[in-house]
C-alpha cells in the first residue's frame, strides 16, 4: 500500500501502469520484461494470473492466459515470480486475478504469500464490492490494496459503493466490453471520470482499449493514471524485437503523460 501511495503522492506526474500476463510467452520473458518496462517509465505493474475463463478479457489476453496455462503457470508460480521481481524493482506490483484462483488457494494463505512476495495489491475484475467483504478484510489485515472497478454503465449508487470500498485507487474501465486495443477512445470517457471524481477521494486510473501513446496522453488529461495491457502483451509476445518495441512504446507513453502533467 505504501508504495502505491508514493506513486500518487507525486502530483506532478501521471501514473503509467503496465499489465503483463505472468508466464506469457514464457516465465523468462515476464522476468525480463518487468524491469525493462519500469526502467522505461512505468510506475506500477499489474501481473495477470492466468485463468481458464477470463470473462473480462478480449482475445489478446485470453490467448495469453491460455498459453501460460498450457505451460503450467499456476498461482504459486506467479507468487514466486513476484518475489523474484520484487528484488529487481521497487515499483508497486499488483496481481490481477479472477476470484476463483484466489479462493481455491485460500484467501488467508494467498494474501499472506502476497505480502511475503512483496505484492502491493489485488485487482479482481469479477468480484463486486457487494461480495468482497471477506477479501477486503483479509487484504486489509495484510496491508494490501484491493482495487475495485467501475465501468461506464455504473450507476451513481455503484460509484458511491466502489468509492467507499476500493483501496489504493479505482480502476475505471474506459468502455463497455472486454479488454483489447482499440483504434478510438470511447466518447464520454472524460465526463465519466469527472463524475467519479465528484464522489471518490481515491486516485482514478483508466484502462481497457488504450492502444497508442497519444491515446494514453488524452486519457491522462482526465485521469490520475493510465493502464496499458493488451498492446504490451501483443508486443512482448511478438518474437524477436518484441520487448524492444514494448519498451519504446512505454517511453513514448511516458513522454505523452509527462506532457499532460506539465500543463496541469
């Protein structure tokens, strides 16, 4: 939690958050990519725990999750990877996981292992706050953030509910539908972010569908942070030169976000 707080305490810097599926295209590539992306300008990294039924994800991350599972990647291996990465980077590391793998592992045991590994928080896209009491209590006892999501379809009541329960930041889904790079940002996104900001005191980070540094900059003009996933997963998995392309993308996105910060 403290590392997350430090990221957002710098009011002159918009947070750049990367997502990678652990173990895709290989565990070695994950262990190499995370420090490289941090060096290129990422402020946080989401580590996706592969799951067989990733309902919130589009084709790119579904494919990544399936590929990692085929290679035998488990929550235990993800925890081990996080512990190894913590020795290399001081930026916040968050697991993005569906609820089933955490439940099967055991809430207390999983959160204890997260704390030992140096993980800072959890994002669980299929866990609504109405059903999150047990995980909220367990994460809080271990000093972990539990980040809830809001979508453009969220009602005012849901916005108030998430604002009262999310810890670390609020993850704003930019569009209706699943993850995946898009050619255009959805209309009305800035207005929705402002609507949430009127209610919430937490930092607001926007993800889903951000495909270019220019889009990242436009999102950052309204939000406190930008989350980029599918495009990075595509690049890292694209073969020779893929990681170089991903780090170049992050450097460009960092410059775009810094340009927004300079005029705020």
